[in-house]
C-alpha cells in the first residue's frame, strides 16, 4: 500500500467501548470573520489536562477532547461534531429520550440538524429537516441486521471489537496509486471531484458505523482519498490563517458538487501531523486542525456542515518515516465515507474525468 495509508495495528485494542466524546453545549456560537478571533494554541490546554486509567487504557481529558491511549500502541481522540453545527445557529436544544440524547440545531432559515446519540455517545442518526418538514437522512447508524456496528456483541463479526474497531485485510488495488491517494496541490478540479465520488476500491461487505470508520484504519483503506499538505499552520496552532484559506477552494468546489449530486453524502476530514513534539499534543492538534478545516469549508465555502465529519490521527500514519519536521506528514486528508456507512458495493476503477459513476445505493 502507498506510504501513509492507514493500516491495522499488530494487536487488537481493548474491547470495551471508547469513552464518550465531551457533551455538546446547548448554546449557539457566533460566526467570526477569519483572522478576527484570537489564535488558540496547545500551550493553552496542557495545564488543563487530567489523566486517569480506565479498563487498561489511559484516558486524558482536556477542553473539548477526550484522548485514549490503548495498550496496543494505538491512540484515539474524541470530540463532538455537533460543536461545528452551532456556529451561526439560531437555537440549540438538547433533550433526553430514554437512554438516547437528541440535539437539534436550528439555523436562521429554520432548517434543523437533528443528531441522536446513544448512552455511550455513539452516533445513531443525523437528519437535515428543512423548514417545510422535508428530511434528508445524512447518517443512520441504528442497528439493522446481524453484525452491524459490531457493538451488538464483540465477535459477532470477525475482527469486530467494542463497537469501534474492525480489522480487515488490506484491499487489492486495481487503480493507479496516484488515483488512490490524490495530491491536491497538483490535481485538476475534475480529478478532485472524481475522487470525491469514486467508488470503493474493494467490495464493502456490510454497513459500518461512524466510529468503526473513524477508528478502523483498514476500513478507511477501502476508499480513495485526497491529501492536502500545503496549508501552513502556525506552530502549535490549529487556526487556518486567512491567506491559507484559498488552498481549500478546489476541495470545497468538489465537495459542493458531490453533495449537490447526493445530498446525503458524508465526507471525512482527517488531520495528520509529523512526529515533532509529543504524541498527545499531536493527536489533539491534528483533531483540532481537521475540525478547523471542516469549519472553514462551511463558513467560507458553504459546504453543509452536517455532510462533513472530522477526525485527527496525530503522527500515527506518516507518509515520511522521520522524527523531524515533514511537510508531507502535516496534512489534511479528505475521503468519501458514504459507501462505508451505507454498505455500498465496489465498482470498476474510477471513470475518466467528466464521467459520473453510478449513484451509491
């Protein structure tokens, strides 16, 4: 597989479910113009971290993040996607429905983004409801059929652990490597768009939950991706400077075209760092940078926030195996995860530019 491709660890992680992400705050967040808000840095959070041991794992909490170190060497960071939806909202309502939590973010035009989470914080459902009551289902993670989500019981599906981790063999690539991982800086807009709507590189055997996709590298391997390593962040900061925002224009245009084609499409925005600094800082920093990229795509380029999810991986999947500074390791990766969520079938290699593949079922 190409350098930087996510791969499964040698040993499986702890089987217990991951600790939940921080709870969402039931308050809208005003939208600020780029460059007008103070630059936040990792230095601001180190002194607020708290560490505990839980079920054999090390769990570190800091404002807005929960970081989990597994004995197998993997690390996971959790945040709440709904925080991005609160920007510019008219109202935010959080209620309990039995053991589930229902969050409704109301936009100024009356559109509602409805998110339902289970008692472990796992996403069950996300829906966009327009002012006329019409709904588009963005994500439906409710169990349907044997084995879905793997959390029904560890081991129901081979390699499934704790509702968040699945081990699959590496896919067999039948497309060129430069179509499997596309470098955004050199890619024409049509190639970016084609990659964002490309089918899986291998047959998808079942539907996967969002957590399984986030935390299972071998599941993410099934989808082509786009790497962007030209954004220059300030050291220790996750804010995207105004002069760097234009580098996301082609990505944003491709995302908007893909979402117009399929309003329920979901795209994962990944954050990666080099190995400079400690691994906890890098995991938190990468997650915050991915979230910043997703936020900017919405606020500046009008990509619907609910069609994006973000996740940081720190220094775990480096393209250049070096302990020093590395631009290609400090990158944002974008991939379409809709077929993984929906159990879409693999197809032939991506078509030539300008040719749309069949719609994912």
